[in-house]
C-alpha cells in the first residue's frame, strides 16, 4: 500500500495524469471541430441548393422581361464566416468558385431589392394619385350640389361615377402599358445570372455532401 501511495504521489504519476487529461481534451477538441465542420458543410450545402432554386425562378422572370419577384437568393451567408474551416478541403479553383457564387448571388439579391423598392414606390404613387383624383371629384360634386338647387343627388352621383369610370380607363387600366421599369437592375441581374450555375452538382457539391455526411 505504501508503494502504491508513493506511486500516486510521484512526479511520474502526476505527469501521466496530466498527459492523459491533455489527450482527452485534444480528442474532445477534435470531435467538436469535426462536428462544427460537419454542421457548417451541411449549412453551406443547404444554402447553395436554396440559392440555386431561387436563381431558377429569377431566370424565369428575366425571360419574361421583368424582375418583379418576391425572392431572396441568399437567406444567410455561412461562407463568409465559416470558410476557414475548409481551407484544406477545396483546391483554389473550388474555393474561388464558391466565393464567386456567393458574391454574385449577393449582387443578384441587391438588384432584386433595388427593383422591388422602385416598384413599391410606383405603387404608392399610383395609390396617392388615385386618392387625390377621387377626392377632387368628390369636392366638385359637393360644390355643384351647393351651388345649384336644380341638381339632384342622383344626377351628381351619376356624374361622379362616370368620371371615376373614365379615370380608371384612362389612368388605372394603362399602368401596365406605361409603367416605368428601370433597366439597370434587370441588366445587372442578367449579367449575374449568366455566371450562376448549379454549384451543388460540381466537385464542390460532392465534397460538401461528403463533409456533411449526406448520402
């Protein structure tokens, strides 16, 4: 027992315990790093696949000559914060392909948002114009009722309805034909879409699936 006690108190045993604790800590660190990398790879793969589906929808709208679509290409950008985990997994061409994909997808998002902002402004202006015109018609009708006793309520209401109907035909119904659509965001979007292919079907996608543990 004395020998065991001496061994447990010896420098050799303390060194062994320290070494064992270090090994256990290293194993835990490696496993945590592997899990983090697996989660990051899965996030990247899902982001890229979502972006590819959204890009396909954007292309359909561009073919129709417009970019009026409620669409977000990149929901998040994990590549910008987690790419350091994959420094040994992708070669330079693959690394550049991922970086370019995310950059172009981000630029496409900006073009869509810019176009949507302009479209929203147009809609608000049209709404304001309509309310103003109808308010003017109402004021004219009330003024006529007050200035002439010969006019009946029915005749004034009929005149108001006729004016409102004519306004709809001349202004509201022609919004699609005469609406201003800025060409820059559409042209920019076309350029970005030309460079955005299906990254998930390349070697990048294959490696991400392997790293994520996908079958």
